[in-house]
């Protein structure tokens, strides 16, 4: 469901709330930037930084989307080969694709400057595993308690954990599975890698008239974002994806 435009915009809404509430600052690193949605959002706020991805197809679209923002440096680079430190590092819908997530979180911590922040989005609640997890190349779902412990182990203190899917997107996902059945192929290492590469650009949730029509109802979605944020952001035990803010201790 990640590629459903209103859900993408929900993530951006919550990012804006995190930035304002916790005074997040550039320079930024956008890991697994995909087609550049988050970097574009940050550049429009006047932020400067770097966006990296391993998919040339995704980067080509990101270059088009970010052509007006020279403040963002785009680079084809593997996350584990990233260098430097940044005030804010974004790892959105990435960690669930990586087999060695503890190693990935140690790398993440090394990229965050002292006193800086890491922003992570991951699918949550293992009981909600469905065929779309396989489709997008997910390896796991997290719990709020589990991700907090993993972050603490690498020296990152969890500041906020917010659900951004309940109840509207959560309900839509359940209805989607009632309507559409999918028999996914058996998952092997090559299949998993291919689906991971495609996950940022494959428009699985944009392939119907009704989905496209719903995506254009901006007035409705603006209300959904505000209500979900006000009443349900702490209900991580109910929704199917969460955003996590963690801080690195100052020296």
C-alpha cells in the first residue's frame, strides 16, 4: 500500500509534524530515496542534503522530480557504503527489506551526527502480514517495543513512535485483501532483491480507476490526516505502519 498517493502524503504530513515539534534540521540524508518524494518535500522547505538509492530506474525519476532543487545531491549508492554524518537521516520503508537489520541500524547510527535524529518508517504488527508484504519484498514486521529496543542497542534514543495508518488506511488495506486475491510466487533471494528494487516505483496501488479517483480527493485526505494524527497516532498496536523518531546523544 506504500505507493498509494494518499498514504505517501500521510507520511509527509507526519514528517512535517516531527520537523516542527522536534526542530529537525538539515543537512539530511534520504536513504533509499526512490523517486524522490521525501527529498522533494524537504527541498521545498528549503532543506539541503543528499538522496541515495541502488535503483537506477528510481533515481532517473528522482532526477526529474528534483530537477528544480540543486540543494539535493542525488547519488547511486548502497546504504552500507554511505559516508559522512547528517543532522537528520531518513530511512523510510527500507529496514524491513534488509536481512541484517541490526547491522543496518548500526550503520544508520554512524550516519547521524551527535545530537541529530534518525527518522524511520516500518510496517508494524506481525499479525497483519499479508501477500503485499511478499509482493514488496518485506522480510519482517516490527512492534513498537521491538524497534525501540533495537534502536537503543545502537545508541539511538527513541523520542516518538506514531502510527499513521489507523483507522482509515488500515481499513482500506483489509478491504483490498477482501477484493483482490493474489497468489505470490515462491520467494527466494533473487526474487526478494528484485521486489525490493521495484518497491519504490511499482505502482501496485495506482492500477485502478477507483484508486486514482480516491487519490485526488485532497480535501478529504487532509481531514483524515488531521483526525488520525490527533486521535490515533499513539495507537501503534492497531495500525499497520509506524514512523519512529530517534535521537543520537550529544557528545
